[in-house]
C-alpha cells in the first residue's frame, strides 16, 4: 500500500503539464524530499526532484486548474475514473539541482534535493466540456494478466496510449502494428484492445516482487501522431505542451505488477 500511495502522489505531480502562453518570468529556489522505502535511492531522487518542481511552481505563483474529475474506489481498486483536463500556467525554461543527498529525519532516510528554476508564467485555457471516462483499470495486477479497459469521450477525438516502466522508458501501447489508430466517437464506449486476436499482456522486467508502471493517455480533438515508438517522460511532455490546452486531455494511471501467484 505504501508503494501504491507513493505512485498515486507521483502521478499527481507528473500531471502538472505546462501551458505555452507564458509572458512573465519568475526565478525561484525550492526543495523536495522523498522517503527511501521499498525503492532505490535513485528512484527517490527522481521523486524528490518532482516534488521540488511542484514547490517551485507554487513559489512562482502558479495556480492549477482542474476540471471535473472523480474516482470511484472500491476495495483499493479503481473501477472508474472521469478524466479531466489538468493544466498549469507555467513552464520550466531552466532548472538545476544545486544541492542533493540522503538525510535522516526521525530515524527515516530521505533523499533531499534543492533546485533553482526559471519559470514562464501565463494563463490557462481549456475546454471544460472535453472529458472522458476510462474504466476497467485496477491498481494491482500479476505478471501475465491481460489488461482490458474502455474509453468513453464526451467529444470526437483520437487517443494515444503510452506505458512507462519503472526505469522510465516509455513505449507506445496504442496504436501499434496490430491496431491502427481509430477515431473515438463522442459518448460511445471504445474497448481496448480492439481485436479479439490481440491482447495487452502485463510483464515484469525486474526480479523484484513488485514493479511499478505508469500508463499515460493523451486524447486530442484532431489526430496528432506521436512519431516515436519508445520515449522518455520528458520527451513526451515536450510534445504534449505544444498542443493547445483546449485541444487535449491527459490522464495518467499507476499500475503495480506483482510476481505471478502472489
């Protein structure tokens, strides 16, 4: 549960996607720390940096706008999530880690980082009527399980789905060689995978008992193909922030994959 909780926090932090309509410049310093428990110091460092970035945005005066979004949670399993367009009116133009290391606080080990950052500030523009329901996701699976879900958008749109492993390497899950990109129709539920002869089999890449993955859904009102089949989170975000706020919908979901039979 600790790891699931940490991933949920991480996904919230990662959901702060910058807008491009920036005009004002702010220079700030910020700090972030993450407890080293059930993760490596390297992974705790990544999470600490993300927390520091959020603090930097807050110090710069950035506000987050979240349109309608709900989650129905039953027995720790997310049955349905209403996607919402979460935007932040700020963009990092420069940031660097000025201090870092492991610290002990009340007998607990944390990775702490301090950063200095330059942030562009602007206004948020989105379409509150553009949302979607994504259902069928659970928070935990076993390796070898088949992933199945559905998407029901409020408006006609296209979708691209990415899966990031624990090492931060992302792959384009949909569309793929077996499934061509198909438009999603407003108020119609589309099931994935789309073929009875193809499935999304969950696999583990490490020998650890549990492994975390993050799925990223990018819905756009018009087709905007992502040209790479493998990517990093930074590369994906650089592409996402260039899409006008009222033309996109971004949703992320953490998934824990355990060893088969656990």
